[in-house]
C-alpha cells in the first residue's frame, strides 16, 4: 500500500502532461520558503491584506450586522499575523466574541495561542487542530452566529470546479446568517503579478524545486535539482498564473518507493501550481456558484487584493 502523496506523485508524473499538486509544497522546508516569499517586497498580497484588516476592521465588523456575541472561526490560521489587527480592534472596543483559530499544524496553533494570550490577555481564544470540516460542523451547534475567515488568497490555488466544491463544503457547515470573509487576489497590471511570482531573487524557484527534494527524501527518488529549472506565466485574460518545473535535459529519474523510472524529455514541463486572479465580477459569480450571497468587497488602497464578505442565506 502506498500513501496518498506517493499515489499523487505517480499519477502526476506518469500523465501525458506531467503535473504535481502545489498542496505538497508545504513540508517544513517549503513552509519556511513560503515565509520568505511573503516577506519579499514583490509579493504584494501579504501587505495588501494586512492593510485591509488594519484599516477597515470597523467597517468589516459593521457589515456583519451581528447583534450580540459571535464567533470568529479562522480556517488555516497559521501564525495569525494578518488577523491580529482585527482581533486587536475588537478587544480594544470590548466587543463580545470568541476566536476559534483552526490549523493542521499543532506547532503553528501553539505559537499563535501563546502570542495572542500575551498580547491580548482578555481575548477568548479556543484553538483547534485538525480537520476544518469536522470543527466547522461542531461550531454549527454554537448558539452564536459565526464569521468564518479564509484569508491569504488560498482559494486562488484551486481550479474553478475544485474551488466551488471546497466553498460548497464550507457553506454546508455554516448556519443561515453566518458570514464568510474570503481573501481573493485581484486581476491587476500584469507586470505586478509577473514580478511577484517570477521573482528576481529566485525564491519562488526554490519553493517549486523543493517539491523535487521532498520526493527525493520521502519517496527515495534521485532528482538532480540542477537539471531542472522554473518558469511561470500570467495570462491576464483568464487571470491564471501557472507555474512549471522544466527538465533541462532528457533524463530518467528513479523513485524507489514506487519502483518506477520516470523519463523526462528535453524541456519537458511539470505543471505545479495555479494562482488564479479574479475580477470583482468573477468574485460575485464564485460566491453565487457556491450558494453564497456576496455582500461587499474590502479592497486595499491600490486595489490589488480583496477580502470579500459573503453570507449564507
Ligand atoms: C498560498 N498561495 C495563496 C500562494 C499564491 O500566491 O498562490 C502560494 C504562492 N505560490 C507562489 N508564490 C506564492
């Protein structure tokens, strides 16, 4: 029996057009490289979303129209860096709410809780580690309405049908009247997007090639990293940033766990990631396709990024 990672690698590398899923980027090393990406000046989503949550907390909370206490449930809370300003605003205005950060990483949740308890001692925090949907299902039983946070623009990493499936699942696990605040990267000057993903420092290249190192380590493969390169391309019409690993030579790689030889042609591509950008109209359509009612978009001053507020009807 091989595990899901091994099976997905086998399916992807034996397909006619090779692919690997970007969800496998985030091993410990990959998560560290992603932190480096978020700290690059060219990677605008981090600052843009931080600005929205820092400057428009009041407007966001007013738009919820919740009467009385409520829950804030954050999917994939991570280090909680973005959410801090929103929480700080609520605590300093004595708003009655409970914060329920969810993450798959125990380490991330522990760090977040320790930090928040220190910085916002009166915050009512109930951290959870594990499956989003199980925890959301539990949360449905709460007497209070909920604001779900799905920040960072992660929805852009899903193809249309996958995004609708995921949002549909989130919708199913919400109560009528609950709200979802979802981070979505916007279509904009293509050069800005190009520079954020095809970065001159080569950090995004390292992020992609780390996936081959992970396959070497976890599945006993013998990828020679120097024989591969990285390419990415933004299509301003569709809004798709597509990232690829390129094989620089005709070569064969052996994957021990799969007992499989994979051959690569000269310049053959492995598609690794989709980072989709949306227009405001496309955001509304995505909300409706997943059975939500779009309420409003909160944008940063440069209109690079949106935190879009939706309601479960
Ligand atoms: C996690 N996700 C929203 C990032 C993005 O922008 O698609 C991952 C990433 N890939 C390359 N740079 C950042």
